[in-house]
């Protein structure tokens, strides 16, 4: 498919965006127009599901016109089309910038049909014109090899919502509405989707929306009554209970029901149109009073419950079993249309029931009555630039992160909480970008020590206040609700509509959104292949309460496997960074906030820890992504090291450095190289990831024939997986998290997982040929040190002082080479540090 | 800790379980008793958080009595204790078997305190007696190295609910209530947890509960107003809105509020007690009318909203900032009690405010007034055997799965949908186990072709019915709601209370419950180490709509990474099976339903596919978990093969067999070995997993020096990860899913991911030394075949006949060796199958 790009834009109408209009009775012509659009969209939807050819039914329908594999979902589609037609009318009349979130995204044929009817589709895919030839291609491509998917996807104009996994329609909608005060987001929620957990809580998003500075979300709960093979819960509770539920969610519900028992759609058109007028007037009033400053409390925003038959307008019965208004119309009601002549006849009748001859002219172009219903230009929901956020994205104004550097006169000479330092920079990011950057999190922004941001902004909150509340305000750059699903969904919606942000959460609980990450990563992968989709800001995770320091929580909060999950996705969309101190974290995050179309996972501890690199060195190291810490090793110029100590992550880096210093004291002749990997994808072969190292680079760093002891933040096998093709892999020994440790101290935690300094020294002794025999005494002392540390912890409830008070000491050589200032006192390893 | 085991049981009281009692005004003595319990539980909770020693405050509190690291959560605890005391009273009065689900499981000290006061704790942990010595150990062990975690966990008596990730209190509660008609499940939901998606939808569980045959869930929404650093949503909406929400969820809400502004707890005790009496009488009435058959509709079960101050009874202010009734009391309000003398004084005052001298006698034993409040024996919530489900678990009565075998006269001679065959066996499992086995799923049981179960049972449903409904009934063994969280939570609750079941869902969407699986796996790991916890039935997944056949859905439903996620957990709790046909699936599932304390992941397609093994061979193969398909290879007795074709999963097995047959025809001199891995953990080294093969076994199967081409169901690197220590790993070449393929046909899908038969043949040609040069023509023809297949699919919308109609043909040798009956017609590989 060729593709052009949308250039239209929507003028800023300020507070006039939502205007009150006197309700008027719908004229018959408008009614006819709405119905014609709806019939045309339904016709094209059925056509897409079934037809290879003969899209205008100008010849008798035969077997050859039917696709051999009938794939798609009809059931939800007529409802989606019905709503689309009606929204067209009100957008045209009121000129409200509107996007359409299709919760039941599997109703893909409907969304394509609507985009085709309003002209957007042919503008973006020029080979699919509004004529008979285009119609044939439109039908054929749907759910056909080499064509388009059956779900609304990145290739569907006007979509920001992949229609795969259900549950996120409302959180995406609210994410789009934040900081878009003139925008209306019409969000259709299927009654199947409404049963999911994420959707059930996302109704509460209205407690986080500011009526003045944010846009409006109009939830439309589409009750068609059935899922795949079951009725839906919300369609089978008493109406009063359902209305009570919606009021309990803080909405003013409007119920529109119709189309059952053969009711004339005209009556339903009229009811929905009148309701939409009422609802939009209520919205206009809320917006006006917000603008006037007279809005007292959180408004009970309107929402619509539309109850229509599942599969509305398909055959009432097929083979004597109900089809319309039954779960049997969920996918393809006439699955054997190709091979059963009677079914072919039924399909023929079904298609002709829309009277296509009235809807398309001789050349196959939709008649003006239909196309005139569409709003103009960018006001068309399928053409609205908000739904192609990349075209609206402005680069962030980023303060120079180097100005926030912590002083590191020598490695380990100072201590900081890395995320607290990042918070200071983020504070100024917020200051410089007051309307297109947000931080989302499940109540952990302060716990994650990003509290400095609250110096310049607040946590957005639109529920009741108490005098004791702090940093809550009707508008703010931080949005917190105890639902990772909400945070992720809001951020995705915010990014997909052209803005920037980050999601900070506990490492273990980010698994809650594993499948949401999946969908977003797939969206990014697909959208990169669609010329008219412009790059959007990356989705940035900050996982700062990580597995090694779950002091208040223990094993229930320990699982570093999100990284494993992420690296399963296409290499060109995922990045994983493990900064180990304040300066590397600053540098990493600056990079993340500048990037587009990635998912960046940054794992960085919030606890006080040593700063290892000055800012200049941090930048250099971050730029390389992997590097040798010459200052920490004991290599001899021009010679291979005897052993390589690798590390990735803040706690492993600390333990490796402590092990290196123990070795330097105890085994002075050993040539140790210390390597840190801060950009995890550097480990991968260059052909497999854009950040991957060539084998030559890898070998130069890790050697090809020396033992490598690698201490890694997460599950150890991930390092094997990333490096299994590398030379010397057989001699790579990885220590990492292995599901041990509940109630414990920081050092006990690393000991339980065998990633502590003493264990690493033992690993070196065991793996460097001959060393173990020569240093049997050291090996024993390392084991004794572990036993002693364990016993001390059990007795005193805190880490043994020789570990708790440990600081890095420069070796004589590296002092000469690199350090200008003295460092703190040394008690490296206590009695463990000497060996004959 | 030593441990004994609970032996008590609760007599079956039939329909008298829930009896109506005339409400009576609470006597002052009972009031004093409730308050004494509450004060004691609070005192012990604070003691656990802060005290190393001096638990009875018999000496002045000093720095040395305070733990060096203060870890835990106070905020939710007093509310949990308050409820526990009150439930004790009503259980004692009414003798209702009751368990207590602690949604805010981080209030661990409270649950331990209550179990200590009712005597259970000392019964199970005999070194922690009800005396001064026991008290000291009780306090010291909490959140202390080598002690117990700060969250309710498997080691907490009476708990079936890990208090880590929030959201599952109600789904666990309903899972426990299913088929336990005499059970009351009191489920405390924190207002933080209430914001999560899973919790928000779990209220709807009441539409799936049968009032006659299931137990009763009493949700208690505990509004203490704050999370870590924010107010909660539900505490900040108008009361009428909250009540409306609860009514919308189908409940009759009862609001109890108190304790604010210094209100005397006595008044709150009275209000809660009266409300509990009212609520239990309402429950008794519902139960009675259900028993009498006079219950017309779904009852509006009562629920309680308890609004009390966060951190109730802790200091009102600390350092001039609010503590009680503020988020600051969430964790440890006096975090510097050890190092700040003023804070130590405040702590002293706080502890003494509970008047411990009135609560414990001279030897440190709780006074009889307190202990008498506890129900007797197994009626104690901490001792209820339902919460230690393993003691109640009965083995399933399993029909002989061999009786359900499909006939396989020769490999590939017959075709079945494997899950449809499994469904027939499951039907009879249900028939034989009518009250302790359930199937949960998000509306996919029929879609996953397990529909045969509906011959003997229905889908349990307690919302409105329509005449057109099928297989819905007030009680049934199948429970379906469109929420994977609900399905998983229900099943966990069902298993943890001693029953059996399975969860069937789409492979891609099982990621929705990644983090729930984590918690359950950790629970299993922990409970194995607790002597009084008895083994529970395994958690069985059936992932039958897998990534290779997402016909209606495409890429949005593709992600095989759940397996990767699962194998990150401790080896002794996870098992992964990839049966590839009907008989292996039967054998696998029989094994799963017999097993305990595992998580079994079974991935098995639902589409028609060839049966490869007769039942005898299937059992043999399943028993080994990995094996050589001699009938498919071209080995020569006593010689090493030239190449090994490995496979795991139904689609990869098909492609490998097709490749093997192509090679047999085209490269007759090539000695091919075909190996199938059905138990994925067999690949692991024996030291790392109980199912792991020894290196000798592995080498005997895969050789040490021949190229291995391995076609795997999921992400290919998992196979590398599992085998990286094996000999010959450098020559292991894995094909698997790599995120390719949207709208396509089955064979196109495998081609796009380079795991198709033609590609595998090319792999063999490229990797067996010298073969590529000799068979350059074959290589070209394989490439041509792929191009032709792709082009055919693009043109016709279905797979090219030479693939679609392919069937397995026995080689002459294996026919002689193994097959008694003839096989189907052969058109192996069409023109691709010959080579000079």
C-alpha cells in the first residue's frame, strides 16, 4: 500500500470548543443520512469479512466471491458503526475535536469501513480509492494474507487502541484527554471488556481529570449482551443496579435501548441522537462552569449506556438457531457461506438488506448523502491528528542533566540516593514542560524518592480534599492511583497522542502490566512500518524499588523477571538500562526522554549507595553502554587479565567492586578486569539488536578464554541467553537473583542468592586455574566471613559492620592514574583482606 | 521452629450452619472483652514491629529493646484486629465455620497477633508459647532475619492469601466459598486494594455464587482513607456515591464509621457488633430461603463498609505532623525510635496506652477474658482447616484416561482436535467428582473445545436468564467470566481450600496473570517448608489457543512468553508440558490432576491435527518426557545420526516430521534422528530441576557432536537457556516464535517465523557438513517451495494444497518395524520430495 500523510490540523477554539446548542428535533433528512451511513458501514463490514470480490453485488453472489477462510468479528461491529455515524453528526454540528476509542477493537471491519466512508482511508492508502476497484481491494485485504488484521490496529486510521487484549479503553481514553482541554474522547466499552479488572477500575479515572485543563471522556458502555459463548454480566443485572453502578462510579448515566424484536432502527437513531445532544450540552455546561470558575465539585460527567442487539441487522436465525441478538453472531455467523449454497443465499440476502444500490453510485463511490455526514478535514475522527500523536509531538525542553551531577571526587567517595537526584532533574523537566510531560505511578513517586518534583507541581486529584492533604491539587503533573493498569494505560494514551512521560513503579509489580507492555510494544513495531504514523515518545519505566532492597516487604515484592519479559520483544523497540549510581541514572534518563518509539526499562535503586563515576565518566560509560572500570581492576598494560568480573545493576556492581578490592589486597598478583554493563542490550550480538556489540568488541572486553564471573541484577540465565553465541561462553559464570531471601538484611539478601563479595571471591578462586589450591586459606576465610555475616545478622538484625561500613579504597596504581582527591577511610573486608 | 499439625475438624451442621438469632444489646462485659482482645492484638502488633525484647514492658523501655531495622506496616493493622475480635464473638455465638481473608496482608503483625491470642500460633509453633518467653520470641521474629515476613504469608495460621501484590482478596474469598455451603468467608478489602483493577471487578463474583450450594462471602471494605502517601479514592467520594457503587455491585451495604476525633472505641465496638448481628441474620435469612427453595432472584448479599482512622490508636501526631488518621502511619510511624529518645518515649507511651498490665498475667499469658473470646478448636479462624486446604484435600476420582484414547493405527493416520478429546475425559472427571473439581475460564471453555463437559454440567450463573440461554444454571462445574484475574483468583482460592481445578485460557492472555502466578508459586515454595501445611492440588493451566493458530485474531493474541515467565520460578514448583496430540494430552492432564503443590503449564492446540502416538506409546513417551521418534527417523542401528531434529509443541512437531519425511525422500543416505520433548523441564540439568536429565541421558539422545535443529513452540532462546550447559550446545540451532506474522494462514505463520518444514530442511543442509554443496538443488527447491507457498497464500487466502493436504507416510523400514495397519494416502512434499 502506498500512503500519504495527514496534514490537516484543527484550529484552537479555546473555551468555545464545547458549546451549548438548543436541542432540536432531528429532521427526517438527517435521520436518513445517519441511517445511510450506518447501512453503508455495515455493508462494508460484512463485505470485508466475507467477500473476495463482487463488492457491489452487481453480479449474482457465487462461491468464488467468498473468502476461503472467513475470519473476523461481526457481533460488535454494527454498534460501533451506529455510534460512529451519530458522532459524525454532532462533530459536524458542533465542531468538537473528537477521537474514537474502540474498546471492542476486534470490530476492526467497522472502523475501517467508517474511515473509508469519511475519505481518510483513501487519503492514506491511495490504492484503495472510493470506487469499485477500491471497494474490492478494501474487502479483499481484510483478514487476508498480506492484508490488514481483523482488529483495529496501528494501520487503522484514527485508532490509538489495539483491539487485542481487552480492558484498557477507558485508561487510554483518559490518557488522551489529559492536557487536551478541547478534546472529546468517545470511548466505546463493550460489555465483555467491562468484566475485566482493568476496565472495572478505570471508571474511577474521572477522579483524576481536571474539567478545565483536561479534555472530556464520554464513556459509551455498549451492552450487546454477549461475549464469545456467554451472556455478559452487566447485561444481566437489573437496570436499576446498572444505573446505580454507573452513579457509584461518579457518572450521570443515560440509557439508550433499542433494535430488539425488529424495532425500526429509525426510532433508535432518534433516541441516540437526542441523548447525544443532551449529553453534549451537559458537557458544555460543565466546561463552561469550569471556565467560569463556578464548578464546585467533581462533576458527574455524563456517560451513555447503549443497549442494542449483538450482531444487529444480521440474519435473525441461521439453521434454526438464533444469530442476531445472540452470542452466535460474535465472529462469523455464516462460517460455511462458501460451501453451503443455502448459507450463500442467506449471506446474499443479508448483504442486500442494506440496499447497497442506494448507497454507492455507478462507479462505486459512496453517495454524497453519506459522505456529507462526515465532518471536514481533521475533524473526521479517522483523520484527527491527536490519534496520530507523532505529528503533534514536540521534543521536550530538557535541562542539562550535567548540571545535576553529584560530585564524585573518587569512585565511592560520596553517597547518594540515585532516584532522589533524578527527582531534582525531573522537577526541572516538569518546570520546562508544563503541559506535555507527566509522571504516573501507583502511589510510589515519593516512596521512589522522586519527591523533588512536588516542589513545582502537585498530584492531580479531583475527589474530596481534607485540610491535612499535601501536594494534592486539581491539576498537577503527577498522577497516582493504586492500579498499575491505570498508570500504564494512562501513560500509553498520553504518549500515543503526542506527549511524554514515565511510569515509576516497584520492579516486582510491573509484571502486572506484562501483557499491556506486550500490546504497546507490538503497536510500536507495527506503527514503524506505517509511513503515515509518526514516531511517538518512548514509554519509559523507572523501576526503583527493586528486588534487592525490599526492606518492608520481603519475598512478596521480589521478581526481576520483567526484564526477561521485555527482551522477548522485537529488538528494535526495547531497551534496558541498569544505571548504578546517580550520574549514570541522570545520563540514562536524559537519553530515554529524548528517544522515540522505544520501550525503555530503567532499573535503578532508591537506597543510598556509592557514586562510582563522575559525570564526565558517567556520560562516557553510558555512551558506550559497557566498559572496563580500569580504576577498579588490577590489569597490567598489554597483558590479558586472569579473570573478568562483570556486573550489571547497582547492588551487583557494589558487590563486584567489593570483591575486586578484596582480591587486590589478598591476591595482589592476580590480574583482575572489572567490566560494567549498563545497557544490557550491548551483550547481544550486533545482528540481533541495534545496540549489540560485534564479537570483536565483546572479545576485547570479556576476552575469549579467561573466566568471566558476572554478577547480574536479575535472573542469571538471562545473561546466558544474551551471550550464548559469544566466544568463551562456556567459561561465563553468572550470579543473580534466584528466588531466595524473605525476611533479611541487604547483605544477607545478596548472600542468600550467592551474589555477595565473598562468594564472588570464591568463584574467582575456583575458576582461575590453580588459584584455589594456592589460596585455600583465603577461600576458607571467605566462607568464614559469610558464616560470620549470617550469624551477626541473625543475632543483631542488621548487617555486620565490616560490610555495612565498607567503603572503596583506591589501589595505589589507580590513584596515581585517575584520582585527584583523597577518599574515605578504609576497612576493606576487615580480617578477610590479607593473604600470604 | 518446631511445628505440630492441626487435627481438629468442624462438624457438618447442614442447613443450620447459618442460623438466625434475635438481636440483643451487647452486654458491657462482652464489650470489655472485645476491647481487651483488640488492645492486646494491637499491643502485640506494635510490639512485633518495634521490640526486640521487654515485650511486657516490665522494665523501662530502652534503646536496646528496639530493633535496629524497623520494618512493617502499622496503618492497616488496628482495623484488621478490630474486625478479628468482632468476628470471634459472632463465630463463638453462632458456631459458623469462618475464614478470614486479609486483603491488606501487609498487616501481617495483626494476623500473627490474633493467631497468638486464640492459641493457634503456639499450637503450631511450640517454641512460641503463651508466656513471657514466647512473647519475646514472637516480637523478635517479626520482620527479623531468620524470622517471619512482615506480610501475612503461608506461615501465618489461617491465611490463604499472600499479602504482597494487592487485588485478589475477593476472588480468593469466592474461590474458597465455592462448594463450601456452610462456610463464611470474611474478606477484608483495603481501600488501597479497592483501587486495583482485579479487585474492582471481583465484586461481580456474586453473580457466580449459588446461595444454596456455595458458602457466603462477606466483603468488608475497610476505609481507612490512605495508601502509602495519598488518600484513597473510595474514601474521598460522597458517601451516597459509595453506597450507590456497592448497590451497583449487587450488595446491600452497611456502613460503620467511627474512631475519629478521639471517639471512644466502645461506641464503635457497639456499632460494629450490632451491624454484624444484622448482617449475619440477613445472611441466615438468605440461606434459609435458598434451602426452602423460595429464593427468587440473586440476593443482594450484605457487605460492610468500615470507616476507621488509618493507624487507629497510634500517636495522633509525631513531630508535629499527623500520624493517626494519616498516610504517615502506613508503615512504621516512629522509624527513629531507637535513635531518638523523644521518639522512644512516644513509643513507650503508645505501647502503654493499651494497658498491657491488664491484658497479660504475671507469666505473660493473655488473661482469660481475652482468650475466652476465641471460638473453640477448629472454629478459630486461624485454626480452621479450610485455610490449610491440604488437610481437607481428597484425591480426585479419575476415570482411566486410556479409555478415551484415539485410535492411531499408524503415526499421522488419524486426525483429532486434542482438546476436544480431553474434554470427553474431563466430562467424566466432573461426573466422578461433582463437588470438588471446577473448570475456570474467561469464556473460552467451548472455544477451547472442551464443550463435552457441558453434557454433564453447566456454567454456573446467578444473574438474569433468557429463554435462549444454553448451559447456564444456578450451579455448575464451569465458571466463566471475562477476567483472567478472576479465573486465576477463584481457582487459587479453590485449590488453597483443598479442592481441584484447571484454568483454560488463551496463551497470549495468560500474561495477564503473570504476577498472580508469581505469588501463587511463591506461596507453594514457602508452604512446602512449613510442616503443618499439607500439600494442595496443583494449579493447572491449559493454554489451548496458542500463538501458532490465532486465526480470528492475529498478532494481538500472540506471545508464548508465559513459559519463559514460569520457568524463572523455583524448579520444584513448576512443570511445563507440550503435548502434541490427543493421546499425549490425555496422559499429561491425568498426571497434572494427580499432582500436588505444582504449577503445571500445559500448552496444547485445539485445531485438528494428526495423532502421532498410540496410547501405549503416548504413555511411554510422557513417562520419559523426551524421546526419540524412531519411526520418524532414518537412523542406522549402532551408528550415530548425522543430524538431530528436535521438536517441542504440536505445530513444531508437525513441521519437524514433515521435514524428516522430505529428507527421507530427498537425502536417503542421511541419518536423521527425530527427538520430541514433551516435558520441557527434561532439557534442564538434573541438578537444576527434579525432571532434569543427566548429561549422560541428554548426550545419548541429542549426541555431543552432531548438529541439532530444534523447532520449539515458544521463543527460541528459552531452549538455549535451558541447555546452555550441555555438550554440543554450540551446534544447537533453535527455531521458534519470533514476533512475526499478523494476518496470515497457518503455514504462512510458520514460514514467517522460519520454523516451517522447508526452512528446517535448509537448516539441515546448511549444518550437516558437506550436505549443502551436495544438495544445492534441493536447497533451491526448498526455497522455491517457500516462495510458491507464500505466493499461493497471498493469491488464494489459504495454504497451498501440498501443505494443507500433506500427510505422513511411513518409511519402508519403520513400517516393518512398527506399524500393523496401513496409513493414509501420500503426497509428501509434492515435487519437493525428490533429489538425485
